[in-house]
């Protein structure tokens, strides 16, 4: 039911800007939700899931089908990075050199996205815009990490329209550096994100209900 509603939202947003819905990957953010809820969405065809805590995700990943693409979307602590690279397929929250040093120790290839603190918020994780070029070189030189593009969470806003300039800036930044994937948009603002070029939306509440 919820999945159908989300797919309709994706389709409508794509239609408005003449995009093919097949260009938008739906990542079901399953943090705090049990294995059964994930399996139910898997049975409906969802194959991309996002988790933000290693401790919680580990047992779930081991219990669920092996063809799931797991996205790590939480704060990437260096001391957990090796284990994260062993379990996850995509690490969306790269923002520090030390994380890279630890990720490679898994000797397992992962797709990597750089997280950008798009509104330069003091308490937020993610790389500030001016540090992107230097850090990108380090990511590109990192073995086992396949750079795919940029990700942002963005500031909390009351009206999703307020996200449009931030999403638009991230897209331009991603185009400038040759990123292919653009991970932006959540339950409240996926339409604006898709209209601004998102290729990966991370949706929790709209798929699973309240956490
Ligand atoms: C929890 C979370 C989401 C999903 O948020 P919803 O508003 O529940 O859709 C997306 N991205 C990140 C990084 C998250 O931590």
C-alpha cells in the first residue's frame, strides 16, 4: 500500500520534469524496523535498503536475501569502516580521509558517495563545499572505493520547496565533478529532489510508517 503510494509520487514527479522513473532508485531506509518489514518490501520487489547503524544492520543483513543492495547512510566512524565495507555495497557518507584508510582494509569493492553539508550547518556531518575538490582526489585514488557521486541530507525545512536551491546546487556540483549518482530526497521532499535531478531517493517514513 505504502510502496504503491511512493511509486506513484515518484512517477508523478518524473512526469512533471519529463524524466524516466527508471532513472530513480528507491532506497528503503529500514533503520529501526525489523527484518519482517524489510522482507515484506523485498517480496514486493524493493532491492535497495539503507541503514545507519552497523550494530543494528549487521544481523539484518545476515538474515535477509543476498541480492539486496545495502546502502550505509549513517555517520561513518573510522573504527567501524572496515566492517561496514564488508557488509554494505554502497557507502553514502564519505567525508573524511581516515574513513578511506579504514575502508580499504576490508579489501572489498564498494560504491562510494561523498556526503556534502549543503547548507553549511554547524552541527551537521558531511564535507563543506570548499573541501570537495581536495577530498575527491583522495576518494578517486582510493582502491576498492568506486566513486559514484554526491549525497546530502540537507537542512530541516518546513516547506519542501525550500530545499530546491540546495538540491539544485548539489546537482551542479555533481555535474561539475562528473558524478553519476545523486543521492538526495527523503519522505518529505522526494518530489523536489527528483525534479532537481536526484537518482537515489532515501525513503523511510513514507514506506515503513513512523519510527
Ligand atoms: C532516516 C534517514 C532517511 C529517511 O528519512 P525519512 O524522512 O524517514 O524518509 C534518509 N536519509 C538519511 C541519511 C536518514 O538518516
